[in-house]
């Protein structure tokens, strides 16, 4: 083989070897870069989709937390009120995302207290295992702003999310608000050329490891409760990489072939290698430039003086500036403005001077003047010898994310304000008051002085002038309280027409009384609404721990006691919780404690006062009156224990006990063959409704005594509803009689009597007592007797103290007489003796009786 052939053979071999080595080198050097770039693009896409998904969930969480913080929702959860529509009322009026399917309100026992179906046909709440798991995780939340618990439900038709937030009351989770959410995943995970498909799954470590092993990208979303799986389009990116390598190798091979040919003909084969190295460097730089040119993030390269050298198209799109017009300028001179945070600018400048990397969020301004927020990363650029020659700044637009964070913060602030203030008057609410009292309790000197205010007859304003007028009155009161109390005082609205002023630390009860009188004077001043005069009055109760009578935890209840005393004493005045009132409260407290045992042991006994027929003088009935046989207090009269029973809401229990024992006495009297024609029991309106629906209430036996229920005239008979009258009719249908007690005390009307149609009408003793000396009183009673005959109602006169009372009432036409002239109320044993020895001549000695009826 000739030298020429050997040369060309050597050249060919070298050329082939060079091409093959170049291909291998390029493959091994470029593949990691392409794979890293592919992974970075996939990661960026996955993080973008994760942020979009979390932002989507944030809308629902914000709305659910807002509803869960409302007082009426809390009241339904803890059982203060029952309102199955409380959830639907909110979500039908509030703007809400389209994906809400249904919302369910659960109490602490997982019982459904309210449910609303917002999409599709109404359906009941079904507590699946995911529901129970969501409830158990949510009820453990430490505060109302804890991240919502999110569960993925794999439905047979389409997956949806279960989102739960806690309902807090006084620092404790009392229930859970659960929502079914249908997320439009196609709208959240938009189509792109990086990933084939993205989906959401439960945050299961095994599932995550399995997906990552498959080469899928997994991002945690919903505060690590779910996983976002992005399936990359590996084939598309790999194909692009192969095409790029193929093009590069084709160009290199052609270049080498030409170069080798030229230098071979020139005999300068040693020039090939430098030329090849130069070409490789150019290709590598071209690849880097192409990546930077096509990056979604904005990229700037500056020198050490921060002057711009190069920028990519994404920077031009974001800022509005062309690279040609800003090259050589400092970015801080034209991108940042008056509202850019000086602290952030200083931190960036310090990092550049120190030649260190830094990341920050900063407000920039586009060429058009439009502000926008970016997430900025600045990294120093160094040569192979470590010498820094410039900086690279990479940024992307985070304006939307920033706005969402700001909106969420503003919404949380507004929600917190609503949770702590009355929306009508703007005054602090009970929560603020309780927090301040708790703070005082934890202080070195746990003392406080409090002024309790309740408007007098506020319901009349709402009924006669409308609720708008009532709201206007409440705003007047709030203004008066604000203007007349000190800035360090807390004036709060704690109920419909109830207010409390918590005085500044160290204020005494005398100061509170003076403040109350000053406020009362302002309230009593003339006011008007839409040209109509308003009459406003208020009752005040003052209590202070500084008086040495009560601890801080009894402050509000003591002020309530003073307030009740104010109302009992005529209203529109200021009453101080002093020693005498404290003694009365302590006595009532002792009564209430003893009464609880009395109810359990049935210490209440019926006493019977006879009712006498005015014409025949014979016994025509008895009224059963309650007496409390207390082992500690002896026989306690109703005027002592009934007010306490009313506060304890146990009057119905006492009435039921007296009714049962009274009927037992009636049966005993019938067994003894003693005259016991009728027995009357005092009942409340609530007791009437209970009896009407009591299936165990038997019909009155035809051969037994008649049974009547007495209703106080103060029940406002003319104001009772059709349901109340229906209850009376049910009782009548079982054979019971209806009596009106204390007629003439000031409430009932003829219309009310005609609606109720009572069998007996009992005249108040205050009308009976004066008839011996007052002709006017006698004439009034005579008119009542005539009215009774007209509407076919028998008249009973109570308070008959003397024979003269009895004779006058008989002459006026009264049907039945009752009073101490005949007998005081008698226990069972004395009742038997009274009936056995009864003789009408003993009570009417001046009248000759010819026969006994």
C-alpha cells in the first residue's frame, strides 16, 4: 500500500474515528443536559399546575371558613337553635364557585344539623368512611384558620373532593362544615406539550413511590393531603432530543469531512483537531442559547456593574422593553418605581456587591407603567478559574399569586372583624367582651366593673314602627354608648336589645352608676324616626367585683340580677348590685339548689281551696294550689318559689306534679263518697300546648269530678295563635273545662274571651275587695256579671273575705265564691275534715237555707 493510500486510509480511519468519537462525546455530554432540561420543564409545569390547583381549593376554603365563623351557624352546631336551612341561606346568597355540589353542617357528635344540595337533585347527606375521616381530622383543629381537610372521593361517575373546615366556639371546635366539591380538572390542568396528562390522587406514600418509579412527576397539594401526578410526554421530548442530536451530528460530520479533505490535500492534518474543538464549542453555545431563548422565565445577563448584556424574549414580553433599547442600562433604573419596597432593593444591592446569590419577590413596572410582581433569582456567573464576570437574573410573573394571597389576607381580616363586631351597630360583640374578661381574670388584680343595659319595650317599636325603626334605635343607643363612655371602656352589643359597658380597669360601681344615669338621660331625650317621635327607655344593672360581694366569674350574672330588679321596680332606671340585692340573689340561689332536689323527690303538694255556689251555698269545686314542703325551709308559698322556678324553666314540672297528685286526691275523695264535684289546676300557656299533645292525658270520666285548667289573663289571650286555640279545643274534646284566672288585671279583651270561649271566668281579687266601700266597684262587677251571662260564661269571684262580700256578690249575680271567708287552702287530710263537716249556715248565718242542692 502506497504512502498515499496509507495516508488516505489513515485520514479515513481518523475521520471515521473522529466522527464516531464526536458522536459519542456529544451523546454523553448533551444527554444529561437535555434530561436535566426536560426534568426542569416538567417540574416547572407540575409546580404551575399544583399552584393553580391549590389556588382553586383556596377559594372554597375561604368561603367555607367564612360561613363556619358566622354566629348563627355556631349556634346551630352547639344546639342553641335549630335551623336546618342555615347553610342553604348562606350559600344561596353568597357568591360561590361553580364546583360546590353540597354543604353539610355536623355537630361534635357527627349529627347532621343542616344540609344544602347546591347542584343536581336534592339528596340527603351520606356519611361515608371518607366523611368520617374528614370529620375526625377536622374536629381536632387547633384554630378556625387551620388548613381545610381535603379527601378525594373516587365516585363511579367522576371523582370529586370532600373539603371540611372546623366550626369554632370560644376556642373549641364544636362541629364541622363539610362540602362536596366538583373541580373541573380540565380547566385547572390545561393542555401543553410537556405532559400527556395530569391527575390528582390521595397522598399515599406507596402510590407516590410507584408513580415516581414510573417516571411520573409528583407534587404535594392541598397541604400535603393530595398528590398531583404529571405524566410527562417522554416520547415527544425524547424525539426532539434525538432530532437535535441527529442534526448536530450531521453538521459535524459534514464539517469534519470537508475539513479533513481540505487539510488532507494540504497535508495539514494537525489543523483538524483545533477546528473540531472550535466547532464543538460553537454548537454547545448554540444549544445553551436556544434553551435560554425558548425558556418561559425571563432571563437577563449583566456585567459586574449590573449593565444589561443579553436578555431573552420572555423578558421582553414581561417588561415590554426590547433588549436593544435597554442594553447597557441597569435594570433597577427602569424596572423599579416608587412603590417598590426599599428594603428589598437594598437586599438585592447588598447581594450583588457581595457577589452572592439571592432570591426575592419584588414589584416591577412594565414599559406601559403597569406594575407587576416577580419572583427573582440572581446568580453570579464565573469562569473556569472561578473569576466572576457577571450575573444572571431569572424571574417569572407572580402577580396573580400575590393578588390571591392579598385577597385571602383581606378576607381573613374582614372575617375576623365580623366575628368580633356587631354588623348593625359596629360595636364589639360578646366574644370581645369575654376575651377582655378572661384577660382581666388572668391579671394580677382580677377586678372589673360592668354596666348591663336592656331597652324597655323595644318589641313595641318593632311591632308598631317596623324593624327598620328598631335598627335605627339600636344605632342611636350604640352612638350614645360610644360618645359617653371612655375610649378605654368596652361598649358591646350582646343581644337583640342588650348592651354591656365594661368599664376601664379600676373603675368603681359609683362611676358606673353615674355613667348609667348619664346614658339614661341621653336615651330619654326626644328622638324621632322619619318624622315620628320615638319613646325610648332602658333599664340598667351595675355590678362590680370591687364591692367585695362577687368574684369576676359572677360579674355578668350579678349585673343581670340588678337589671331584673330595675325592670321589676318600674324600668327606666339604674340599679346597683348592692348587699341587699346580693342577699336576695344568694337566697334565690339557695332556693334553686333546694328546688332541684324538690323536683326529684316531688316535695310539691296540692292544697285545695273550696269554691262555693253563690245561690245554694254548697261546695261546687276546689282550686288546687301548689305548696312546697321543704325539709329545710318548711312549707314554702308560691310567691317565694315560683319566680325562681320561672328562671329555672321548671314551672311545667311543678304543674305536672300538682296535677298528678291532685287527681289522686280527687279519686280518694270519690272513694270516700265525699262531695268533690270539680277541681281546677293553674297552668301556663306552654303547659296547655304540652297537655294537648300528651297522648297519655286521659279523658275526664263521666262519673268522676269535673277537671278544669286555669289560664292567667296575662297570657294575652287576644294575641294567642290559631295553634294555641287548637290546643285548647283538643283539651276540651277530652272533657276538660277552661277557666280564665285573674280577669280584670289588665290584659284580656272581650274579643279574646270570645275566641277562647272559657267555661269560667275568675274575677281578680283586687276588683272584689273594694265592693264593701265602693259603689263604683260594685257597679263594675255587676257589668262583668252581665257580660258573663251574655257570652255564657260562669263568673267566679276570688278574694271573698267576709259574709258581706259573699252576700253582695250573690246579689250581683255571681255564680261561684272563693276566699278565706270559707276556708284557706287545705292539705288532703284537712280537706277531708272540711268536706265532712261542711254546713253552709256556718258561712251564711244571716241567710235561711230551706234545702241543700
